[in-house]
C-alpha cells in the first residue's frame, strides 16, 4: 500500500552545541532550558550534531547529552544528527541507541553518517581511505542488530561471531533513521531504505534532493510504516525589529563561523566551497533567516515551498546568541508558523 509524505509542515530543532563563550556547565544548562521550552511549544524533535576536538561541538557524545534532554522533556523526540558510525563500533552504537530509546520512552531518532571532516576521525587513528568502508559495514551491522537474536558478521573492518544481543530498542522494529545529505543519490538511497533526510543549502539546490527522494518508488514504505521527513535546515533569529534581529544574529554567526572553521584553520585546510564566510553571504545563501516575525515567516514558508521540504530544522541557538534570544525565536516560530501551518 502506497503512503504519502506528511501533508503538514513539521518543525524540529537542530543544534551543534558550538562553544558560546560560557562555561560548559552553563551552556549545557541553557540548552536544557531551551529543550524544555521546545517540548512545551510542541516541536517535533531535538537533533544534535557530533563533532570532536573543535569548538564547533561541545557534544562529542550526543547520546550522553540527549539522555539528559530525555529526562527534562515529555513529548520532544531526540537523537543524534548524525552519529558518526565511521568512528563508533556498531555494537556500541546499537547499545547506546537502545538505552536512549528506553530512557526517553520510545522517543529516539537515529541519525547516522560517516562524518564530514576527516581530520576529526584522524585524531582517532581512522584512515580517511577506510572511512567509507567502515561506515558502510557499521550501518549494515547496526540495522541488522535492531532485528535482535544472535549476530554474526564478517567484513573488511568488523568481524562478529555469534554476539548475543540482549538489548532491544523500545520502538519496533527500530527508531526512525535519518541521514544528512546534499547528494541526490544519497536521497534516493534514503527513500528506498525508509530513512528521513536532512538538507542544508539554497532552496533551489535542495529541491534536487527532495525531487530525488520522491522519485524513488520506495520512499513511502519505511520500515516503521511512518511517513518520511525531508528536512530543510535554517539558522533563525527573530527580533523586535530588523535592526534588533541583525544586531543579535551577526556577531553570533561570526562566532559560529569561527567555531566551524577551527580545525580547517588549524590544519590549513580549505573550507567547503559552499560555506558563507560573512553574515551577508549567509543571508544571501539562505543559511540564515533573520528579521521580524512577519519577514521570517514569509521567507521560511517560501523557502520550504521552493525546496519541497516538509520538515523545518530550526537552528535557533548558535554562536553566542543569548538564551532569551533563542527562546524568543522558538516562541515566535510556534506562534507564527506552527500554529498556522503545522
């Protein structure tokens, strides 16, 4: 039986938990406060990135932080976006996801990926040439483990011999899966395998990804029998006036950018060609949507429509944005968008 994608636009939170200049404990406390607010406001999920040895991510173990989010929220779904399977042993990843799914009462969302910066994996001794193979094998093992029973596997990177899988996830057959991609071929793989997709970039380019996703006959038959999400990521700041919003967003974006570039600069590696290097470029490229509530609402709806997305990943905390600014943006998204079109 064919299924269709969700007809209504859904809203989630995406976070790098990049360094904001405060002590780590203070930043963690602020993010938990934000997660609690997003739970009350009715956001679908809180997605957290994984980075290592960089101020771009103070959550090198996303599931550890998300277990705290689980205890502070009731409806908000949560999960890594993405968990670096190129780095994690797949059995360890499986056990962590099982724990998170039970601790949250079946609210886990499982984002998986190989990692975008080889330097991060290199610190752990992972050869860049081995990353693709490790990821492929680890993802195969992880999904096979979700079926339970005893697991055996033989590959180039992993060998398992009759491992007794005594844990199972709360959700059956497994938590919803996600990948982050800007490649049509990956989107088609996700559609065929029942995974959700998260994308970043100008709406006109993301449209190639969402069209590829929908072109697959299997996009509507995921393993959980749930309709799939195709998500569009945007950094969002709403202010009382355009000037107020820009005064908050511009320095926060610059700090986020410096955090993002840390390892690139340290190792003299060229940054990704699509990375906007100024705040104005971030606005122009549609990575950032900033302004008053009506302006932001119109821009986001236009971009979501052009991109063909049905899920808006809202990055409302980045750089050194104050907590109250992030809370105001989240509340405005709820009143201006979620209440009207969600």
